[in-house]
C-alpha cells in the first residue's frame, strides 16, 4: 500500500510542473529548440484562444467525414440530444481544429496528440473520442482520409488482423477517431463556438492558435490544453486529468486516478492543471484522522478483550471422572 501511495504522489509532483501561460503557448508556435521568430509573433497576434468553458457546441452543424459521409455535430456526443449509439457510455471528446496541409503547427499538433494518445492509458472508443476538424474549406474528404490512415497506421492498436491475415484498421479506433472537413460557414461557426481564432494570410496559408479542447459527453466545453505542454508523457498526464474531469470520474481506472483528479485544479490562465496544496492537505488530514481513529478503536477493542472475564465451570456441573 505504501508503494502505491508513493507512485500516486510521484505522479502528482511530476504533473505539477507543467503550467505555463496559455497565451504564450498559442503564440510561440511549434519550435522545440528556439523561441518563435518575430514574423510568427506578428502573424499570430490577436489570435489567442478565448476560453468558453461551459458553453455548448452548436449541435446542428454538419461536417463531412473521411468517408465522405455527412455527420451532425451533436451525434459525436454520447449524451447530446439525438445521439443513439452510445451504449450507455459517457465518453468525453477531444477536439482539435487544424488544417491538414498546414506546413508546421497543425502537423506538429496532430503528432503531439497522437503521441500523447499512445501513453494515455485510456482507449479511444472505450473511454473517449477524438475529432479533428479542418477549418480550410478547400480541403476534401479524400485528404482527410489520407491523414486519418497515416495516424491510424502509427497507433499501436490502429491495425488488427483481418480476413486472410491481412491487416485492417481497428474499427474501435477508426470509428471513434474522426477526421472532418466542412464548408467555410460551418468551419467558422464551430471555431467561434470554441473560441478558436484563425485567418488566412497572403501566401494562402492560415495563421491560427495551437490548442485542443476537451468536451463533456453532453457537448459542453470543459478544458483547453496546449499540445506543447511538455513531452508526450507529460501531455498525457495533463490530458488524463482533463478527461477525468470532463467525464465526472466515470472513466477512472483506479482510486489513485480519482485522487489525482481531486488534487489538481485547472488554471485557465496557465492552460494546465496544477497541484493544489490545500487539496493534498485535506487528503493528508483525512488519512491521518482515519489512521488515528483506527488505532484508537483497535486499542479499545484490545483492552475490552483483555478485561473480559474467563468463564469458570459451575459447582453444580458434573465433573468428568
């Protein structure tokens, strides 16, 4: 038991060091070896994400998936009105707005999310869903399919053995890791609902922020996270906390995960979860009270057993010869 608690404490301490201002994450772009160039800073000025925590998405918007099928936005969510295929599940949804031909930031964002998913400890489809939306109206379902197949092939459980020994895409993951394209109006309305900003630049590319969102099973915005909080493992720890919170703990695999979720609180300014000393103190106080209470009860029971008189045989009882 002591080793289990030490592992939990170690996880709490390691995740606590991740916070940095969300606006800085958004503006810095993807360059792990150097700060953003002045041109990147100027290009993305004014595109910081507005956090609209608690807001519902516009469920009636429609997008086209990588199989060229029209999908109603509300049908992505287990508990949204009109969703009928959840099987009683309460899965949060990770949403990222990107464009598939982005030369740097979007590719890096999708790579970071993909790497994080391999270390998360939760299974796409069973525990949560993922949806990537292109905000470039010129991109096609065929392009979305190319990108989807690329990432499914990289996922350790993305391929399974099919008929004749051929590898086929794992339907559990393929059906719940979706890649969409949309018309300009729908793209802009979804971005506005999420507080995500982008604009076309003179060279035909887009300037935009780098962030992904965790949404509740009923389609409310729960948390915003930067894909560049740290390495894949650190990002996975932050994402796990966001998924736990968005699902109200329903996807927790153990008591230690619930304890971690209780000890960390989301800091909107940092765009990350930070360890709350007061919560840790509360847990320590509860554990101490239970330990002392258990010790006192144990001692009282022991004393009671010691004082219990030994029954002696009655004088009238027959004595064996």
